[in-house]
C-alpha cells in the first residue's frame, strides 16, 4: 500500500481502465444474459462476469481499506488520501498524486464508469462517511461524485453521460445486469 503514494492519480486511473477493459473483453454476451436471469448468478456458468463483479467489489473494498487502514489518530492523513490539503512540504511531496477524488476525475475523463462506480461506492461507504471529517468540503466533493452514480430516476444522470460519451467507454456492469434482468 505504501507504494501507491508514488503513483499519480492519472496513472492509477489508466491502470484501472486497462484492467476493466480486459475484464469486459473477456465477458461473453451470453454471460451477461445468463447472469441476468436471476437475482443471483451461478459463478461456474459465468466465470468472466463473476471475475468482473469480483474486481468491482475488490476495488470498492480497496478504496475503503486505504482510508480506514490508517491509525485511529490519522484523520488528517485520511483526508490527504482523499484530497490534497497538506501544509507539510514533505507530506505534500510524498502523497501529492494519490488523491482518490482525482482518480475519480480521471476515471470519468477516461469513461471508465465501472471503476468510477466502485471507487464512489468505497469512498461513500458508511464505514468511511461516519468518520469525523474536519472539512465540510469532503461531503460536498463526495456528493458531486455521487451525482453520477445516483439511483434517482433509474440512473438518469449516468445514462445521459453514457449516451453522449464517444467510444470507447467501460459501462457500469451492475446496471447492464439490472437492465437485462428487467427485460427478462
């Protein structure tokens, strides 16, 4: 985990996009259909779809873990991991490129919506949001990120962004499954 602070937010987003692209390419269209037939799916029948879902969940847990794994008295460090507000020259230099909100920005720019949803899920999880955030800007920035992932009107904002996005893009896999399930 320490090594991640030496990788830029843009590079993290690019690498996540490459992994997501590989995961999506591996999922056969029949796996999407089979996985959408029931609320739960048989992992043996849809191994590549299951791998993509596992990646989503692991990415969300990883995001929470980066924030929550800091010592109890490290709220300042948690905030710096999410966005840079450092006054310490050494610390700014050390962590200057790993702000998760910047990673989210780059994921949206790269149109990697699956990783975007996973990181927003992690950053906005109850375990993270219940912490005492000294800056109200945290809540505001997270709400800005959540706007795209909002369930309101069946993901209306996300669907609109996806509609106008020029290819290539990596859609949110959960919504694909949900839409196919509704068709069934």
